[in-house]
């Protein structure tokens, strides 16, 4: 194995590390440091007339230094932002020994080092809010050189902007591009708002298995792993739907889960093999009720995160204020493709796809053929929040048949800016019908459709005990975060997106 090679700057920092220890200064001391405020709190609350913040203890990274003999200025960056620090030799070294200033601060500390400052807040003669250091402590020595982002005359130089580097080294991205943190603060707000909304509706947050013997609840290719003790293959869950509905069978009136799901599929700007999905199931409700429930939830999220219902998503301004348009999928195909596909059999749909230049393959049944036409002609037109409703039975193996047309189902998908955001049903609770639907999926799998569902007999058995009328919803948290923060790629709303290994 080749030894690690360090560049000149990294070697110099390691030399500084050694010299610090020779001076009796531990570069990585015990973790307790009594931080009592933040840069943002001082900026928001400091009042010179009140004389507050006179016993400040703050910690963060050194992001700049300007050494001027026996006094220096620097910038300290913590989680909330940056603040100027004023370091004077005779203040931090009140005795004869000036090592902490002359050697440690001036020579052995570097940009990126984490330090603690005890002192007081004040305004400099140039009007700059600062912390006057009375005591300086090294808390962690940085051995890597940070990219230094410079601004001059409104222009940014040496920005750490290469997506490949940003996603692989998110820790560096968060340090030098602090605005990135705002996206993840908003992501946390989105989840917290949803959780509060569901709890107020009387629903219970639960956890269901990630490792499953049968990957159910969606049409997707699963990841396969092996359990050594049982000597069996298991699947990483592609959805948590069937387990949540088992809990409705068990007597809960409403359950939800923020779940990590895994699908062994391609990666692009809107898909990551590991993603977060929220699913909720509420007894004695239907998909019409769920539409209204979703509208109110998204309005609440938008107001919480952005302070208004209008959100900028790319070049579009989208309003999440209810009500949203409701459009049956066959009507959407007629409106945007100019073709009425209702009543067509599989052969007729194949012929229609050819006429419309829609790419298909032999494994596709009626459901996927209809979905292909819809995806090609309708999806990109759905900019404002739109409920696409009443899908054909072949497209919805877990959905209750429509109350007025048994060829259709009581299902909707919510589209925003041409992308699916949510999928919801009046849940199928007829065990005989469910088994027949699973068997149809098995036929598709035998034809080569590796995304078709498995037959889950335990779930059928659960339904045989009786599941009340139920409405269910699945919503992608990553995509919702993209919309609410105006990000164009899923990688920008995941701390650590999946990347191809460098070696």
C-alpha cells in the first residue's frame, strides 16, 4: 500500500502540530468547552448602551486573520455565521510569557483551525461588531487547507462550486459555502411541520422493517442482501406501504412513517438509490379526503418554510394555496396527446404508442403503456400543483376500484413543475381482488418486467381479517425539499448523495 502523500501546506500544518505539542499545548483537548452564545445571537441582540454580552464564550473556525504587530483581527465562523474577533497580545498573554500570541496565534494556527474565545462584545472605531478576546484556546487543529472563497467588487473568486467535489466532501461544502446549510435547515422544518400536522390529526408515528423477505408496496427493482444466520436473501425495502396497512388492520386509526427506501435503479438529477419517503394511512377516509388533507399540508409547509404560499421553482412561480386542479389521467392524455385511450386493449395501446413515437418494450402491459403516453405528452405541462386522478386498474395494483367505473381506481398523483410529488389511493381492502391483482403482477414479472410486484401472501392474509376503508399517501421528502428550496438536483438536498467510488 502506497504511503499517504502530503502537499507542502499539509506538511507545514503537521509541523505546526508537532510544535504545539512541544509547547505543551494539546491540539485536540478534552471536548467540554462552555460555549454560551453564537455569532448570530450577538449580531441580533448586542446593544452597546445596555452593555450586554460582556462575558462571551464562543467557538468556531478561524476563517481569516489580519495580524498587525501586537494586535490582530480575525473572523470566526460558527454554525450561525461569522463574527469579527479582536486579539491583542497583552490581553491574551497578561504575564511575561507571550508565547500564546507571538508563537501560537501568529505562527502555528491556520485558517480552518477551531478555537474558543472568551471575552466581550464591542463595536470597533470603524463600526464593526466584534468580540474582544481575553482568552484564546485551540480546540482542534486543521491539517487540511480549506478552499478560500474570495469576493471583490461583487465577484466571487476561487469558489468551491464543483458539484463532484461538493457532494463528495459535503463537510468542506458546508464550511466554505455556509448558505448550503439553509437548505438543510429548511428540510428539517419541512419534516417537523409534517410531523406536527399528522400528530394534530391524531395519527401515530411508527417504524417498520427495512429488511424484508418480500419487497412490496411499489413497482421497483429492489436491492438484495443476504442474512448469514438464517441463510436467506432479504430485500431492502422499496416502500413501507404494506406494513403500515397491516397496522391499520391491527386497529390503529392513523399511522405514518418517515422511511428510508431503496430502489436499485438509475441515478439522475431527481433520483437517488437511497431516498426518504413519508407514507401515511388513515382509516375511514378516501382519496378525495386525502386531496384536501394534502392541499392544507403543503400550504402549511410553504408558509412555515418560505413565509408565503408562492414558491419559486426554477423559472416558474408556483402557488401552493388550495384548491389544486383535479384532472383524470385519461382526460389528461386526451388534452395533451390528442388521443382517447379509454377502452383500448394492449394491442391498440401498442399501436397508439408507435403512432405517437412513444418508446416502449415487449414487457410493458396496459398500465405501463398508458403511463408511457402520459409521461411523454402530459407530465411536463403540469406546472401548477395538479392532482392526476382515476388511474386504470392495470396501473394501480394496490388501489380500490373506482366507485362508479370498475375499470378505473380511486388514485391520484400530485404533479408540480412536471414532476410527481405524491401518490395516494383509496386503499384496496378486498383480499380476493388483491390476490388477483398480485397474480396479474406475477404474469408481468414472468414477461420480463423486473419492477412488477411480488405476491405477498401474508399481506393478503392480513386483509382477510378485515381492513377498514382507508386512504393512504406517499410523498417524497427529497423532492418536496427541492421544490420548497428551489434546488434543481436531488444531490443538493441530500447531505451525502450516492456517488461512484473514485477508485
